[in-house]
C-alpha cells in the first residue's frame, strides 16, 4: 500500500521532481481532497500540502531548489508554489477551535493529527506522507478509507455542523459529486442543525462560497433536490423554496444565452420570492453587478416569459430584452419562454445599429435635445421592423420624426 501510494503520488504530473526536492525539509503531507481523489483514482487539480513546521519557509526553499515561484499569503501563513502546470498550496498543520458556533475558528500550530481532526468529513481527513520514511504512508485516524469504500459522507464529531454550518452544503456537494450517501447519524445531525440555527450563524460571504460551488456542480438538479429534502433551503432563509428542476433548467439555458450558469441558478433559487430575499442576496456580498443581475433576473424573468409568449414585432422583442442581463433570459427560458424571439434577439436584433448618428441630425438643423434622441430611437424601431433600410432612408425617417415632434 505505502509503496503503491508513493508511486501514485510520484506519477502526478510534476511530482516526480517535487518529492526528492522535499527531502531534508520539514515533514510534509498531501492532505484533503487530493488524498480522497487519489484513493478514488479520479483527477484532482489543486494539491494541498500540510507542513509540520513553517509552510512558507518550506515553500520558498522548494521553489528555490526547483526554480519555480513561491507566492506567500501573509495573512493566512500559507504559500503557493507554481512549477509549470503544477500548483501546490502549502499550509502549516494547525488546530482550530470555534469560539462560538459559525464563527471563524481560532487557529494555532499543532501536529498533523490535530490538523486532520479539524476537517469536515472522514473522507477529507486523511493525509499521505511525502518525505523520508513516511513517504507514501496513509494517515487515516478517522476511518476515511473505509467510508470511501462504502461511499459515506460522515462528520468527525457531533458538533461539526454546529461549529461550521457551511459543512451542510459541503455534505450535499460531496454526496452528489462522488455519488455517496450522507451516513445516517450524520444525516440526523444535519437535519437537526437545519431545523435549528441552520446557517444563520455563518457570514454571508462564507455561505456564498459554498452555495455557488454547490450550484456549479455538474448534477445541480440532484444536489438542489437533496438540499431541499434536508431542509437546507429554509435553513438558508425561511422564504427560500428551492425548485430543483427550475434551477437545473436555468443553468442549462445559461450556456445558450451567454449567461453565467451559477448566477442563473442563483436567480432561479431566489425567483420564489425575489423581494423577500433581496436582503439575503445582498448579504452574500457578490460584486454589485452580479447581485443586481441576479435580482433583476429573479424579478423580471416571469413577466418577460409571459410577454414573449405573445406575437411580437422584432422592435418589441428588442425593447423587452435589450436592457436585461443574460441571466434573465436564461431564467425566462427555464420558465417556458419561447426560444425563437430570444434567439432572434441574440443572433441579430441586438446588433442592429443605425448608420446615422445624432451628429447627422444636428447637421441637418435639428437642435440637441430630447426630440433628437426620440427620433433616433424611433428610427431604430423602424429599422428593426424592416420599414427603413440604408443611410438615406434612415436620415429621412429620423428628420421626419424629429420635425413632426418639434411641430407637436
Ligand atoms: P473539492 O473542491 O474537490 O471539494 P477539496 O476537498 O480540496 O476539493 P476544499 O474546499 O479545497 O475542498 O478544501 C480542502 C480541504 O480542507 C477539504 O478536503 C477539507 O479537508 C478541508 N475543509 C474545507 N472546508 C472545510 C470546512 N468548512 N470544515 C472543515 N474542513 C474543511
């Protein structure tokens, strides 16, 4: 087993150079998701290395030895080493204690065993030695390997969800991604936390990170259905009622309309009560543009879908869609809006521009002012509907409109 694991690690791209270069430095271990996925035989891109010692110093020395780059993250005492395509994240082994439920943990240096004890689930609480006689040795104090074989997501202790309720979302994500089951006692603890304090003790930013990861899962429909079944939607906010099929459809439709799939899914999640949930969306601290797109889509997609079901002139489709974020189009499609006007808008209508400008109208004697803007908009409408085409036509139509308006 040890020799085989050493082999497997050495065969990860770039690692055949890293392993000898780690010799003589502080003890280092591959940890977390990388170990889980190595044992499962699936690819895992970012490799986390725990160092029983000074992680930043070790990262610097390793980068020196191999001619790579080490970027140190002062605030967290961590470092990232990049060697060609390989990226390794280094952190010192540590103990974490929670001053109160949901708070950020207090952190202090501690040996590997403590570092594994602070982790979320047994399958993520294993390490493999990378140095000296420990190279290839599996450290598995919580039975992670057995749970991996049985396909179980299990917490390490009964207060786990209370300490950090974001683990509720992580449990569902791993269950869906790995095709595992949450182990029965863990599930009972999850339901108790969901119906008690839920995620109310956690900052919006931490909820956001885990929720967006969950909404980005390939099997998002299954993940959200399970989330709702465990009561996690209400645990996020009492008004949330997750519609798994709608969320899945919105995410699928996102790629057709150039929307951000995860934001489209989030808009579908809050579409059950956008006004009631607006404050909750703000608390997630998305960038302002992203949060505005989510709320606009959540509020506007239903009326949009209804309007698009009617027979509409191209200019009316343009008027409806031109100031909507793509996420609103994705959600409208998910709500059953017909595809054809949306396709027409994306393929042609949105790129239709006038050949003339305000300058042309001013040169023809129209004074600057609202009438000029209206004339240009009206001419664009005529162009979209195929009533005018070509520069000459446009100018005539615009001048006629402007003068008529002036006369009114
Ligand atoms: P994946 O995205 O495949 O889950 P990962 O398992 O590496 O990758 P990360 O979110 O990068 O997941 O976390 C790395 C490791 O840190 C986890 O495997 C787990 O051991 C630990 N961890 C992450 N979040 C928590 C948490 N909220 N509580 C306890 N341990 C955590």
